[in-house]
C-alpha cells in the first residue's frame, strides 16, 4: 500500500472531520487549480488549431465492438459523476429546491464543454496511439509542447486528483450519515462531533472503506468494479421515479422532472451495465458483489427488528465506546429539511 496515498487520505480525512468550511475551501482551491490547468490546455489547443494542426483528427481504425464501447464509458463517466454527489449534500445547500437542479445543470454543461475542448486540444498534438499509450495524457501533452515548463501540468493533475478525493470524501460521508439516520446503517454514523459539528464517524468510515480499494494495484479493474456498481445502483434508483409516478401520482414532489429524462437515462444504464457483463463477466461480477455486501447490513440493521438482547447489547456497548472515543453525539434537527 502506498504510504504517500495513505498520508493524503489521512490529511483529507482530518480536514473533513475538523471543519466543514475548511473542507469546502480546500475543494474550491483544487477546483480552481483544475480549471486553470484545463484552461491552459484548451488555449494551447486553440493556438495549435490556428497553426493547422489537425492531422490527428480522423476516425481510421475506430473500434466498433459494442462491448468495448460500453466498457470505455467507465473510464470517462466518473468525470461527470459530480451531479450524483450533489444529491448527497442537499442538507448543506441553501434553498435546495432551486439550487440543486441549477447546480446539476450548470456543472454538467460546464464539464461537457471543458472536457470536449480538452480532448480536441490533446489531439492537435498527440496521435491516437500516443493517447492510448500515455499514463497521463495531459502530462504527455505538456512534455511535447511546454519544454522546461512541462512540470506545471503534472502538478495541476496531482491537485485535481487531490480535489477529487476531497469531494468524494465530503459528499459520500453524507450518504452514510443519511443512511444511518434512516436506520439503514450503524447508528454511530449519524452522530456529529460535539466540538466541531462535523459528521466525523461517517467521514472516518468512508476513509477506511476507500483504503480497502488500495489493496488492488490494477486501476482499470478498479474502474470497472466501481463503475459497474455505481451506474447499476444509480440506474435502479432512477427506475423508482416512473414507478412512484405511477403508484403515487399525487405525492408531493418539491423537485419534479419530465419522465422522458429518467427513461432515456435507464436506456443508457442498460447499455453500460448489461453489455459489459458479456465482455468482462469477472470484473462486473466483482462490481455486483460490491453491491451485494449491502445485503447483510440491510438484514442486520433494517430487516431484523427483534434482535436477541445480547446482540443488541453488544451493538449498544460498541456504539457507546466509539461515541466516547470520537466525542460525538446524535444530532438534533428538524425532520423536514
């Protein structure tokens, strides 16, 4: 396990446990760094286009295997997954009924525009073979064009990665927190620090689970595992929208969208989950196994109501011990947020 990664994971966990404002400031800083790097690449690409560098803009030998095309989505879709993480932090948003859809729309459009221009910029300089063979495309691009200043891009790539980890740690810990509030995860995870008012148990749990993935050194296998599990889970969640529109048409819906959008999303989800199962049954099987690990948690904390006294007592003692160790208490807030 890489000690450099461990150190930075611990550092970001500390920041998120210490102060919510500090974690958002860290996120803002690294987001600005990422945008500066992308702006530099895009401007360089525009200059290259002005010099007529378009020899790599062709579709010769394009891959037509449907299964490979479906798998390739996993390597890029994570860049657009910020809209999903926004759903986890609704309690942190001001006026979420207005700002959540607005933030999702703006972020998705911005990401599409910026990354499309970035890809065009890369291909003004790099061939398809060079892109496929590069460990970090932006770094290879910089080495070809920026000379002794090429070190700038690797620094920005590292900052971008750091910011991505911080963002996921911040948002996903809120998912654990919300699940615990609903009784679907251990009660400790919906407690907050007495002194810092942060959901430190949920942040620590997210950090520990993330470190488990470091046991695998195959980044592409990890992308397939997590990509399959992520998009299958989101697809199943989206499938509930048309179901509840049918079963509960008069239910109050503060945020309501036309059903055509979830239907289109479901069609795309079927493509990027079912087709890869044919191409990579083992890796997608591991992804399904990741989802299946939630079954025993659901059984113990939700379905199993009448636990034996000694089991419930063990849970309570473990919760109290960790509560004292972490100095956390159950939060008090209105139910309708």
